[in-house]
């Protein structure tokens, strides 16, 4: 839905290594598997044993997919199975999903690597309007050393959902280059 909706960059390409949190039965994981191709790898973490069985069966047909049936809140339990990755993709639908993304990124994402997170507003805080829940989660992402670059709501495909993409622990040069751009944008917004 994010790609169809016009998101500019999901940071995945042939040869990428991706850690996918919240893989479920593997529908979106199979798309990621197609994108990274035979030279890439998708480490797919899913907590549910039922969905995990489907994921394991999918991996029998997709040699670049490594299913991990475990709790994404406990990356130490699967640290020996996952190498450093280029991109972390979180689709966990939990109120602490930014924290879950952060603890996994600490172990597995290269400095200057990237992230994609699917945010479901009702899972963050069902008492807030969707936009407020998204803003709250983006603020948490920043606390976890993520630098959001793009945010896109998934309407009309998914109600009260958004995808946020960006950089994890950006290099100082990337941060310094982005700073004048951000200040310029802020100035334009203040002038209008």
C-alpha cells in the first residue's frame, strides 16, 4: 500500500539484507523477498506459532527467507541467527513498537542503515486521533536514534495506518547535510 501510495524510498533493493519484525504468515514478507532477490536475505521474525508454520512453509519455496519463530521483544534469543542488516522493517502492531524496533536495531542494523515501520494508530493509543498517535510514535522513534525521512498514511487502503521510513544512527555528514535543508523548509513553513 505504501508503494502504491507513492512512498519515495523503502531502502530495499536486490542484494539487501532485511530484518522483518511481525512477519505473520508471510504475505508482505514474500514481496520483500522478491525485492531483495536471490542475492538478498530476509530474516522474518514472527511470534505466533500458527502464523509461524505458514512462514516456515513459505521459506521452503523461498531460499532467501529465514523464518524465526520468536518474540521480537527479545532479540537476544535469535541474535545468533541474524547478521547485520541494511534495513529493518517493523509491522508488529504493538503499543511499544518503536521500542521493539529500537532494541532490534541496536543489535542488527548497520550505522546509517534504514528502517520502515508500519504504524497502526489504534495499537499505539486508541483514545487519540490517528494523526496524534502517529506523531507520538515518530517522537519515540527519534528517541531510539531513528531519523524519520518520510511519512505516508495508507488511506484508502488501510484506515488509520501510516508508514514511516528513514535512517538509523545517521552518519554525522548525513545529519549535517540534512540540517540546512530542514531549516530552509521550516523557514518556508513559517513564512506562509
